[in-house]
């Protein structure tokens, strides 16, 4: 029990970043460089450009689908009106 408490206190005293750097030094170096690049003006501009591009692309696709649905609804309304007109005119012909 004493040994487990000693090991636990040693683990608490070690910084988690040091453990990560020792376990994955190359991955942490790449991650650190990536984060450093993101914090530069060029990195922020690049990320904001990508975000704005994705938002405009998504809006364009959403708008096109919305317009297609409106066109389909308009065509269905016209077809329903045409069916009503033809059935009414057909009924008049048979009744006369």
C-alpha cells in the first residue's frame, strides 16, 4: 500500500506535457509547429478563408436545393390545376 501511494504521488508531480513529449516527441513537434502557424497572421487568414469558403459553399448548395423544391412544388401546383381544368371541361362535355 505504501508503494502504491508513493507511485501515485510521483505521477501527480510529473507534468502531463512532459510525459507526452517523451512518448511522442515527433508528433508533439508537428503539433506545436501547426499551432504556432495557426497563430500567425497568415495562418489566421488562411483558416478564416477556408471557413468563409465552406460557409458560402454550404449556403449555395442549400439555396439550390431550396430552389429545386420550390420549382417542383410550382410544377405540381400547375399539374393539379391542369388536371382540375381538364376534368371540369370533360364533365361539361359529357353533360351537354
